[in-house]
């Protein structure tokens, strides 16, 4: 175990081991017999007891004992007899725990017995004292203590004092620190006596954790608690609306003709940028800082001249089907326009007027928010609409983009970078305590790192610096340059070298900091924007492409700042997942070539992006690995979806094995792509290309060739 070779057993030990194994097999066979035949007499119970004393991990034996006890309790009416029966179960469990005090089955069975209400709670506390003295970090024992304390109605304040005693006895008690965080969370949330003000309580906790961290910086127990304290310091419990599309104050010009796709122009620079949207409707997207549920026509009021609020259906933009998401979308159905003149339709959106939008921690959205935009509708002649509908192949080469960066004379609503404004009366406040606390922690850990080279101290300092930058911009809800970004990036670079075992985690964090840095203001983001030169321009304005290529990104984020993007280039990075990309509901062209995608599973977010027409996933690692490890990186693996509406027969041909390409079918059958590039992947051969043409009937370009 753990790299150590096994020593050969002595002859006498080997004989004892064989005898034990034979006895175990005999008892197991006997247990299965009595279990199958529902024999619950004293002799049968003794068999299961002997088996559990040898091996407490046999769940079938615990299940059998529960059935036996339930059966025998039906014939008992004397309280003393019932208690004796249950005490025997506690004895069996205690014997099993002394054999293995980390047995899940044994602890679960003891909870079940205790819940019957005939056993002494005081005796359980005494037993726990023995086990926690033997191993004070046994999380099974701490979990059981929470259960027993709840049965006895022991106050959380008293239990908190117990954790203090255990921590003072041993700073390296991770379970005690964890239990302390659970108890304090409850006490702070309900503002219990002695735990107000919150700032005073957290300050005392910082002083306690400093004693542990500076006593032994290499012990991880205290660092986890410090991370929890940091979360309590900077995170706002209440959900907040931070972004939307269309954005507040925008003027959208919508050109439409009958059943043709709608073309929306919105301010970008001094000119206009054109969007292609689903026929006859426009998406309305709300983005919150926490994943929330409860977004509906009763919690969000949309006032317009062409759509009734009660008819709007909101849905979460998430692939995990939990009913909770950061982003929610509804579609405004537009009226027919029978003349060429512009006609303005104001749209007002408000929320916070009623309870119902709730985050995962149970907090309600309680800010009264309101924003609006104008839709200007006009019809286009059929010839113009036909010209715009011509599909041209998108070419991602550098010479198809403008060499100069976009002009910086951006309109106030450009790029959707401003987080949605909320009235000053409702803005989250950042107190002097918050700023001073983080400044003090940063100074302490810089001092610690000047003396020792501790990887977890470096990681904590990076988190503190990121938290302080985020906190400084929270009060005004506006994008500000993060003054510590470069230092944080360097810390993660150092960590990748210092701790190569966890390099992937540090790389992901490094990528998120880089994403935050380049999207934090217009000046930085505009450097990555270029106009795309179409072969045969079919739009009134050239398309703006956000080019985040060649940045060594292993993870992407900050999607609330990218809702406006139609064309996105993420090529030549190190991506294995695009989770979160599903909120970009205006995306029509996406380049994921030359990354590290291992299977089609990682592309599942694309199923929620209906406007997507162009996709390049060439030169990845799809099909190169016999085991699809990528699916475990996704929150909703396709393996859970298979069978829902699966019909491989419609794609079957004499030359194509659909069984080996089921993931590709499940992804692409829901997309309406006009252009797809998959060259350079191990999965791509002639049979697979034939399958793609069958699965995607809208496809016009495949691997650079017209179909």
C-alpha cells in the first residue's frame, strides 16, 4: 500500500489467514441462506453478529439485522424487552467499531438504532469520547456527534466550545475545524446572542487560526479553515443581477422580413454591429452572481408593447438540469412589420419586487432592479434579406481580420462590459473592516513567505489578493483594473513549478485570473477584438470577433462580460472543457481548434446555443484515448442522457458504425450547423464524415469543402 511492497507472510501467519478466510466464507454463505429465507431467530442473529465482528464492511449483514430487528419488534410490547433488543444492536455495533472505527455501515446502523428512542444519549457521548481520544480526527465520530447532539438538543454554542477544546489540544484536527465552520455558519446566519456583530466574531476566528498556521505552516487543517473564513469575509450571500442582454440603455435596430432570420444591429463603436437571431424573436438574458432558481414571469416583470409578461417562459442556461443557473433566458416574440420605416418599441425589465428568486444557499434576491432598452423595428425587402441569408465559409486565418485594433471611442453600452446598475440605496456595501482585514491578512502571509517557501501559503496569498481586488470593485459594481493581477499570475506560475502534482489546478486558476484581467475593462478587451473580413460581405456592418487564441488558457470564465459575443476564437489553447459557454446565446461562430478536447462529451454546452452555425474543433485529441476521461470533467455527462431520445437507426448505413459514435450523434443532432471542421482528430475518417452529413442536414461546409 502507498508504494510499499508487501512482505511475504510467515507460514504460521499464512495458515491463520487461510483459516480466517474459510470461516468468513462459511459465515457469508450462512448469512445469505438465513437472509433469503427470512429467518430471524436468536441463532440466525448470532451468525450475522460473528460475521460483522470479523468484517464490519459487509452491508448485507447490517441490512439483514435491521430487517430482523424490525420483525422481532412487532412481537414485543414490553419496553424493557424492546430496550434489551436494541441494546444488543448497540453492542454489536460497538464491537464492529472496535474492529474498524471508520466503518460506514456500523455508524449508519448505530444511528438507526438510536433513532428508535430507547437508548441512552449520555452513553453515546461517553463512547464518542473514547473514540475521539483514540483518533480526534475521525470524521465518522464527528458526524455521529452532530447527530447525537441534535437528538439531545445540545446547543450549538456548547458544541462550538467543544471544538475549541479539541483544537487547543491539537491544531492539526481537521474534523474539529470543519465542525467549527458548520456551527459558526448557523450561529452567524441566525445572529445568535454573542455572535453579533459578525465582524467581531470573524476577527476572533482569524486570531485563532493564525496561532495554528504560524505554529505549523505545513499542516493543511488550519489552511482549509482560513479559506472558509475568507469566504465568509468577501462573499455576499444575497444573489445579485450583474449583467444582461440586451444591456441597459441600448438601442437595437431589428430588420426582418417574413420568415427570414432576424438581423439585429446594436451599438459597438461609432458604427453598428449586426446579430443573427432565431426567427421572429429576440433573447432576453439575465446573469446573476450566484446560481439561482425561481426566475419566472411572477418574479421578473417584462413590460413591452408586443408580448404579455405572463406568456414569457424563462429557462435556466445550464447543462446539469438542476433547475438552477447563473444565467436565465426568455424569448420576446416580435410583431410583424409591414413597412420600411423604423418603429420604436421600449422594453422595461424589473425584478426584486417579490420573493422567489433564491440562490443555492437559500438567500433571496432582495434588490429592486430595473433596466430598459429600445427595439427599433423595420422591414427589409425580400432581395436584401435573400442576400443576407447566403452562407459563406468562415475562415479563421489571421489575414481575414483587421490588423489594427478597434477604435476606442466606444459608446457607453459597448461590449456589455458594465455590470448592470442598481440603485445606490441597494448596492452591497464594502466596509472599512472588510478592506482592513484583507490588507492585514495579505501583510501577514507576505511576511510568512519571506521566511519560508510554503506552497499553501502562496496559494492563500493569491486568493487574498484576488479577493481584495474583487472587493474593491464590489461597492460601485463597475469594472476596475485589478491592481494585483500580475502578482497573482506570478504566484500561480511559481506554484506550478513548486507543486507539479497539482499543476492542472494552478493552471486553471491562472487562466481564470488572465480571463478576468483581459475582460475587466474596455481598453484591455478591445485589444483582443478584430473585425472579420467576409469574402462576400452580406451584412451592413462587419462582424466583431473576440480573439482569445494563443493564450495558453486551460479554463474560461467571466461569461457575464461576454454575452454580446457572436464570433469567438479560442484556438491554440489548452482547453478540455467549455462548461459555462452555454450562456452565450448570440454566438454564431466558434473556433476550438488546436486545444486538448478528448471527446465530444466536453462540447455538450453547445446544445443550448441555437444560433451556432460555424464550429471548428479540428486538431484536438478526440478519439485518441480509449477511455473518455473528459466526461468526468463535465457536470452533466452525456452518459446520463443516452436513451432519452436515442434512435441510432435513422443514421445507420452499411458503412458506418453508429454505436462507436453515439456521443457525436447526441451532440450534433441538436445543432443547426452550416460549417463544421473536425480534421486532425483521431476519430475523423471517411465513414465518420459520412455520418456527420447524415446527422447534420443543415451542413454546407465540412472540413473546408462544400458539400
